[in-house]
C-alpha cells in the first residue's frame, strides 16, 4: 500500500463511510478506499470510442456503450 492514503475512516449519521475530501459516502470501507485511491479529485480515465462520454470506472463504460451505441457495438462484432 505504498503511496496510498491510510487514515481513520469517518462515518456519517447512517454509519456509511465518508470521504474527507468530497463528502461522498459509501456503504463499505472498500468502496471508500477505491474512491480515494482512484477517483476523488482525479480526471476520468475511460473514454467511449463512439462519443465524448468519459467516466472514472471501466465498469461504467460498457453499460453506456450498450445503451447508447448498441447498433455500432454489434456492427463491430463486440456483442
């Protein structure tokens, strides 16, 4: 875990883990750790090959393509 932030995790009134930088909350500590180490304050890393859509998680890109560009996706043989 070299170079990663390790600190006492704060919780909100519902017991969810709270990001000290932006205030987003997460049910699980692992979700907060993912957010702090790879997302919070960082620009999106994943770009749609068909439009200007960008996202911070790769898992968000596939549903976007399926919903917005299904016909293009199928034509390229990715389905």
